[in-house]
């Protein structure tokens, strides 16, 4: 049967002051009316039922995830510690295998905006079929819409069938010139949407991932804490996909965004005729290309451009959109009492 | 005896969204910890006692003015309608004359920031003495600190004594080049700080101010409503001072500002080393020459300059400081439900 593993850990700071430890990015309605995590589960409707959706998250968010995503308690996998995507996905896949040894697994993240859910499902289905037919670890490569330097790229290799290709190589976060070259050469964004059979994933792990493989026995003994204490954190890309020869790529032609910064809202939300994105109550007068999020007051902008203006959780943030990607620098400069937000 | 008349009517919009019909500019702590109206009365300490300070204001503000300024109820003069400064000051002076026929009157506004209260009092005293000695209507001319185009200028004429001069002419709101010329020629700002004897003011009115003079009899009959219904609105400058020959100017060498816009706060309040003025809770990171007023949340600015950021009464305003003088244009563009604030 088909299962999904939704990675929903972490509590990033890129959406400060809206995101908080209690309501991190994946629980915020960044792209639409529901949170990105809720939308991620909804998006699987017709492909994978809720009872076969597992969520990997942290202890602080476990109850909230279960409630918000309307999932069985047994489907919430609580990571004892954050150890990157490798251990999380290998553990979740082992968990699926324990319930369903012949399972196919679709792996995705809880913080994406996807423009076309139908195309997404069709691509995910193709990825699952490819994973089964060719017994490979499949990564979905999203057709790039811009030479983004913040993403990883996949350079496809030989054709496996009409849509699937082997992977020639991965290129992580290229510089701007390289990103343009990659895009021109038909490289695809490494979205983090993966498909594999549980059996193949675990077999490949044993061959290629010494950071994790020696500790798999702990999972058989239901010693999740011991497993996480023993593994070396490593991403699934670096720890497995880039090492394994049994990899394939399926192209995905849907709008996809990991909503990495406040500025990303201007890609994933409708804009007014002047390029402004407004969430909450706001009037923009002779202003353009701004991102406004107001959780309480009415924001009035006049004569400004390229600004992010956010009111959330007792803070009001105003900065040029170009600074949205340097949020950590700003937060490091703030007094703790100002930086720490809850809500 | 010396009396003061404080003009404290009006509910301007230049400090939107902080100023409201209930709390207009003169009741806001724009320049310091107290409201400008409270500071105006405090500033007279030692020169004119509270029991001889009259306040001209509107019905909506009368109770609040009395409470905030700690004045006897009889000292609050409620204008039946706003009719500019001419009728207001002539009425208030007539009211003073009824209580004290030989009175000297100092006339001032409730929305000023004054940098040096001692110099202010000394100049006011000189103005009152000049008004008595030369039996003239005296206007205090503030020594300009910049070629401001928003103020009126006074060109002094012949010397009356060591400090007092006649007035050669008035120049209202000159263009930038003319303002520079005026400043270079020793012209002074027409501050609105006036001194006269009640008798001379009323005598000059009868000669020069047909908009008001025919209706003075109404005041003798205590028919203030009839007086205001009958007069033609006119400023004291246009309606009397610019017409009368019995005028003098006394220079005032103190920092004076009528706090006309949000931008003015950067002149009347202390700035941080980067030229920012902050009222309320705010952290400014790599930002300069901004004016921040926060009534509830903590404002965080990063990488911006020359911005006004105001949170007040359920609104958050963000605009370049240069737009602060065009507030009316902005407010006209706002939906009434957004424009109307109370607090």
C-alpha cells in the first residue's frame, strides 16, 4: 500500500515574528487559508488516505499536529531530537515497513506551497510507480521557474521510460551563474518530494549510510531514543540519494515553493495590481511590491515600495524585502526579550 | 494684570492615526511627557498664574481641557464654532477685559514645542512690556533655524527700543528661495505668540476688522453664540495685525516648533546616534532618520531610512518622512472606516 511521511519538525525563524515555537511555519496559513501542513495532507486526498499518513515532528508540536491534521495518534512520530532528514525518513520508513512490509512511501515536507494539487498528485503517483517498477529511490524534480540559488538542482541522466530518468548528478545551492546554466541545461529543482519502496530505502541505507545503518537494529527493538542518540545527523540527500546508484528522477510541472522567506509570499499568494501581497487588514496607497501581514491592526502604507511589514504576536517588523533572506542576522541583533515571541 | 489666552481648538489630522477627535494634537505628548497643552500652561509658571489662563477650545474638548490643564471651569471658553484665530482671540480678549479692564494679554497656542522655557518666558515678558510701553500689538518673531516654507515671516522695521522693532511687513508661507532671502535679511518667524493690552486690541479691532467689529456688542450682552454666528472667520494676522499700524515685533531666541507633522518629532525630541526618534518600544537595526511611535507593540526596523512608522489606535502607518506633510492627501484616499480613529 501507499504511505506518506510528512516531515513537520523544526521551528525556523524566517517568519519571525509570526512563527513561534508553538506555531512554527508549518502550522501557519502562509500560502492559503489552512496551514501548509494541513494543505499538505489535504493535497494527498485520493492518493493516500489519512490513516496512512505519518507525521514526523518534535515533542512540543506532537499534540497540535495530531489535532490540526486530524490524524490517528499512532501516526504522529515524535523525534527525540532533530537529526536532519536522513534519520527521520529512515526511521519513518522503517515504521511503515513494520506495519506494511511491502509498502511504497511518499516523502514530503509540511511547509510547501503547491500551485496545482492535481498535477502534484499525478506526479507523486508517477514517482511511486517508478519507485516500484524500477526499484529505485525516486526524487521529484520540479521544473524551475527562476534561477533560484537557494535550492538544490538535479541534472537528469538516461531515460528509464517516457518520464523517468536516472540522475546524472546533484548540484546544491549553486551560485547565480551556475543556476542559470543548470536551468538552461534542463536541470530540475530537488524538491524533497521522494518516493520509494520501504524495502529498497532500507536496503540502500544499509549499503550507503554508515551514519544511520549500524543503528537500525534499535528500531527493531522499538528503541527510538537509542536510535536517535546513536545516529549522526545527515540529510537524506547527502547521506543516501547522492551516494546510491539506484536513484531516479521524475519531473514535476507544478508551481512549488518551500516558502523560505517573507518575500516568498509574493510568489505563492495573489498580488494586487501593484505587486503587493496583503494578509489581514491593510490599505496600500501609492505603494508597490510590498508584503503585508497584519494580525490585529489595520496597516496603512503610503509611498513605499519593496517593504515587508508584519504585525504579529506583539511585534511590528518593517524591512526591505531583500532583507527577508537575512532574518537570522536581524534576530541575532535583537535583545532576547524582543526576539522571543509566543503565540 | 497679565493674562494668557491659550488657543486649543481644532482636531487636525496631521498626526493620524495618533490624533483623534477625542485626543487631538494638543492633548498628545508629542514633544515630551506631558501634552503640548499641559506644557504650554506649565511654561507660563512664574509669569502668569493658572487662574488667569483662559483656554479657547471646542465643546467636545472642554471638559478634558479643564481636567488636564487643572484650570477653573470659568477659564474654559467654548467656541460655538471654529472661526479662525481672529474672532477667538478678540472674544477671549473681550472676556479678559470684562474681568480686568486694564489687562495685558499674552496669546499663545496649545500645540507648540519650545526648547528653552526660560528664554520663552523672558521674551514673553518683554513682549508684554513692549505692548504696554508702546501701546502696540506685539508679535514675537522667532529667530529662524531653517528656511521653513510652512511658516509666516515678519520683516522687522524701525527700532522702538533695544529689542523691539516696528513691523515692515509680513510674508506668509514663502517659496523656498524667498524663505532663504527672508532668513538672510533677518526676517523672523511669525510664531503666533502675541502680546497686547486688552484695550488696544479691542480698539484696533474696531478700526481694522469689519469681519468682527460690528458684532462686539453681542459679547457685551453675553451672546457668544450670536457673536460667532455673525462674524466672518478671519485669522488675527490677516484680519488685524497686517492691517494695523500699531504693531511691533520682539525677537525670540528660543527653539520653537509648531510640530506640524510627524517629521517634526525629529526636531523636537532627542534622537539616537543614527537620527532616529523613538517613542514607545522599538529596536532599530541598521536604520536611520526614522520616526517611530508605538502605542502597544514593539516595532523592529531593519535596513530602512527616512520612514515614519506609527502604531496608534488600531492602525499602523508606514510612509517616507517626506510624505508627512501630505497627510491630507493620504487620508482623503483612505476608506472612511480606516480613516476614522478614536481613542
